[in-house]
C-alpha cells in the first residue's frame, strides 16, 4: 500500500506532559534560532506532535499532585497558567487502614510531604500545553495514532520516523469507502512520549534488542472523581492510605485529593505483581470506598468521572536506554517516575524539555549524535539524581509491606542503597501463580451497590470511552486456544479480573466456555499487554480518536 | 457552487451531563464535538464541491471554544470559516441564531463583493444538520430560510442537480420518502447517515492552519432579534414508574403477582 509521506524536523509521539513540553521548548529554541540566524530559519510547523486521543489531554489520567519545579522551568510566566486552577496543597496526611479503622501516621513520611506542591488535573494541564504549543506554531495531529517506527533501509538501527494508523478499515481489515491510509512521517528526530507501556517504545526496544537492567514494573491506578456536599473535603487536602483493602503482600495504596468545586479525586493503586490470578484492582478500589472513613466522606456525593491507567514503578533500574540513532524516549514511557513520592509529571515535563534541547542541536547543527546527550542529561541531571536516590524503594517491598517499610528505612539511611546497589525485580506476570497453588475458595466476588460502589461497566460510562465499532480488533490475542484450553485451567483467565474496563469476558459454560473480547470498552491502560501470564496479548493502537475522554481527570 | 454549511458545537455524545443547580443549562465541564447531523451536512457540501467545483464556507455561532469544529471542517476540506462569537453566558434560541446567521451571510456577501441584495448573501446553497443533538429543536435551518427569503426542505437524504435547481429526497415517517425539485438558492437540512463521513487527513490538518477563519463578535452584527423561547428549567426526569422483577416457580410468581395487583388496587373489586 502507498503511504503518503510528510517531511518534518521532529515527530513527537504523544501529546502528554513529556511530548508537549518537548514541543513547546523546541518552539522557543526555534524562535531564538530564527532571531540569531535569520539566514537559515527553522519552521515551527515542522514540529509534529501526534495524539491518539480525540484531542490532546483526552487520554491523560493521573492523581495528581505535581511538584512544580519542572513546570516553572518550562513556563516561567507561571502566573499566566493560573487559569489551570492549580490548587496549592494545604495539608497532607497518611493513614494506615484496617477494615474498620484508619490510623493517621504521627508523622507524614518526608517523601509524601507535599507542601509547595499542587493538586492538578493532568488532563487540563495537557489541554493547556497543547493550546500553547499550537499558538506557538507547532503542528498537533489529534486523533492520530502512531503504529510503527520506520527505519532507514541501509542503516537498520537508525529511525527515520513513524507510520500513522490507517483509518476506515473494517473488522476484517478491508477498506471502507472512507478509507484513508496512514502517513509516513519522516524526520531526523523522533521522540517517543507515549506514556506508560508505549506501543512504539516496545517495538523499538524489541527491534534493537535493548532492555533495562531490571524488567519494567507497573502498577494499575483506578480513579474516580466525586462531587461531594459543600465543605466536606477542602480543596488542596492530600490523603494517602496504606493497608486495607490490599493484603499485606500486595504493594499499593489509596489516595484522596481535594479538588476545587467540592470535588475529590479518589483512587487506589495496585501493583501488577501479585501471585493470585484472581486479583482484581478495580474491585480493590471499590472495596476501598466501603471503608467506614471513606464511605462517610463520599456519603451523599455523586460519581462524576472514572478512569484507569498503568504507572511505571520500576524506577532507575527499569529505565530503558533513552536515546539512539534518530530517537529519544521521554516521560512515563521511559519509566521516569518516582514511586516513592508517587510523582512522575514533573519528570515527564523535565525530560521533554531536555529532549527538546538535544533535538535542537541535532536539527539545527545537523549533528544526529547530539541526541545521545539527552540520555546523559536525564541520567546525570535532576531526573537521574531523584530517581537514583530511590532506585531500590519499590523493590524493597517484594516481600510485603512490613519488609518494605524496613528496607525503605534502611535505604533512607544509606542514600537509597539499602542492602545492595541494585535490588533485583521480577516482571509482574512472572509472579502470578497457577490456581492450583492458590487457596481453593476464590475470594468472594465484590457486589457493588450502584451508589457508592460500581461494577466495571457502570464505571466505564463515566470514562467517556468510545471507539469506532467496525474496525480491526486492537487487542491481538496470538493464540486464543491458549485462553480456552490452557489458561482457563491453569490461571482461570486473569484478564477478566485485571482489566479495569471489562474488555475480556468469558461466555458459555463448561466445554463451550470461551473468551469474548469487547475492544471498544478499552481505556488504553495497557495492563493486558504485559500482565497476561503467557504473554500472548498485544495492545496495538486502535483507529485514532478512539479511547477514553478524561475531561478534568 | 458556493455553499455555506452551518455547524454547531454540542456536548460530546458520551459526556456525562449535569444540569446546573438553577436549571438554566448544563455544566460546562464536558467535552464538545461537532453536532452529528451537521457533520453530514459538511460531508454533503464537500461532495457537492468535489463534483461541481466552487467554495465551501463553514460557519458556526457559539462561544470561543466552538472554533474547534471550524478547524475540523477546514481540515476536512472547507475553504474558509466564519465564527460568530457569542459571549459565554449567551443562550440564543433558534430564532435569534437564525437572525444572526442571516445577518452574517449578508455581511459576508457585501464584503466579498457579491451582489449585496442577493438573498443568501451570494451563496447558492445553505446546508445544516436537521437538528442539534443537544437541544433538538430542528428549527434553526427553517427559520434561517425564512430570514433569507429562500425555499427550504428538511430531512434531506439525497441531493442531485436537476436543471438549474436540485432534486432532493426527503425522509418521511414510516419508511416513506418524498422526492421534490426546488430552485436555487435554497436551504436544506440534512439527515444523519446519508454518506460515510470522511476523516481529516494529516495534510488537511496542516493546511487548515493557513486557511482563513474569521471571528465576528456577535454584537458587531447589530442583530437585536430577541429570544422567542425561554427555558424554564433543565432537569433530569423524575422516576415515576418502577419495575419489580418476580423470580421463582410459576405458582409462587402468580401468587405474588396477585398480591401486587391487589395492593395497587388494579383488580376489579379490590
């Protein structure tokens, strides 16, 4: 098939904090360049940003409490961004939960002290950055998914751009009457800023046979926004919880953040590295809301929004190589997240900014090798210093909460080292154990009441998720026979439990039992892409514009 | 052929809507998109132009955020766009909207040098969707025709040139259609689903940035048509009926059904 080609200076995949920070900073550098070198001007419209969501911000989801340092560096006229309604953190607390009680920790651990930080909506942040980047002259292509990296024929290690997804294919891959082929966007620099578990990032690492020292590790965050009776929970209040409903062996925790307008952001993070294949992070979150303390808070309130997204938690030793010939990786897609402080937006913004500096050198001076300086700038700069100091934090919790807290204390005394330079880690899907090794009685299925707690389909309505129905399935199961004949016996089809959007459903009885997929429910969290125990599910981007609409999330 | 297509930005179909506490409208914390029937009107306009040449002008009336659907229309192939910018708090009904659009079309004609007296401001065809997905009045197109002094036809399924005018197919109730011929210029309101909508190409999106998008503040049009409608209250319907499901063996269900019917005084003599 012929793909129309478009030449550009740079292709940035993903209009999130990392990608948009990169675009915005590069536009500034172009302006400076054009003032200093009017004889060889650079065109800002040749800075391309691709966004698979229907508009920038549509797929952005976070808690979120943001450390504003990187934001201030990127947007020095910080006051102008007040329209974003950043809420300064007023007070914070951490609670240890049992089924009935909530014990406030006498001291908020230093990493969770959030004074000088802001409660934000990362969706609004993305919308704002995108508008600013467009106003600066950057070209943003919304509803456009990048589907594969393109390589130079004679230099197979060198990226020459990306191909965008075809539009207007039917279920069987045949062209509909409004078919539009994907474009080949060709540029000397490609920045992959896809967010957690990016699909091009994954292809790139596989093609170039690159890997991080430790495998990448992920959590799944499940979030709702509630509107409460006035005065219930002040904007700027930040609560984190440990313990119930997660068992001691399960890494994760809850949050409640006060938003303006009598709203709260509430959610629960479950690390995707559990043994029991029946673990259901969405159900854990629903149970979390039934804690007496949380129930009392939400009483009389109403659900407004829902979403779920994976979070890279492996840290320093799970970072892949960050740059190579013609490419850089930024933000969550590069694993740049501080799992101790539960923050990644500032690192995404900073990495995007650094990627822009390197890209400018490569483009303006035609020195492609300058991209490698980006990797160095991340590893030895503020990002690297922050991540190296907490490199072993998460892995310290491999044997549960208590051991983890002990390791965390020890690491604090040894500047992040703990017992050794690098704590090893095991990929989440490899830690899942067969049903035969589990207690025979399955955990009682959670029964939502439809007021405080919801099933996945009820929640899904609040995510604004929509896909073109008649398109090729974007969840590719390599061998459905494994689902029916092996997984059902060995693991009991964990996909039906870990997916927070009810994409995977088992239908039929006995020998007729088979897996039914509902790809149009997908909220693009990517859990299935790495958590299925056989590694047979591949998440590929659906037709551009499909997916959730995380307005205000 | 010179075609203007009138588009409206409406809350996205999947947006969880919430009425304002005073019932004066919905809360604006939702995503917005092009009204679906209008998207088909745009598609029809672009196909007319591809078949016979001419110009497609996309027009909207709405707050600042509504420019987004004009950029989308430009990316899909419209030649230029007019945004009649209303203040955020303005709530125009169909009559006031039609009056403003009519004034804008006439003004556009005089500024682009067309015969100032011509009814539709020099346009051969005015297209819009048959109704909006949010208010659903299906009035603006018809009132606009009246304002412009043009013939109109509604719920259009198909358009073909016929002599110096058009032959159009209208959808009626119960699977019936009406075919009629009409002169140009005319106003047509378009039914959803009559074609497959095109996608904006990346080249189209890039080129759209350099196409003219004129913003005209509503007050500059000097239209003082007052709203004819006043919305009293917008609210979520109260539940008035309740379904009770009876499970169990048939004799038991029958007995319980009788109890319910008696309790509700629905049996003769009860």
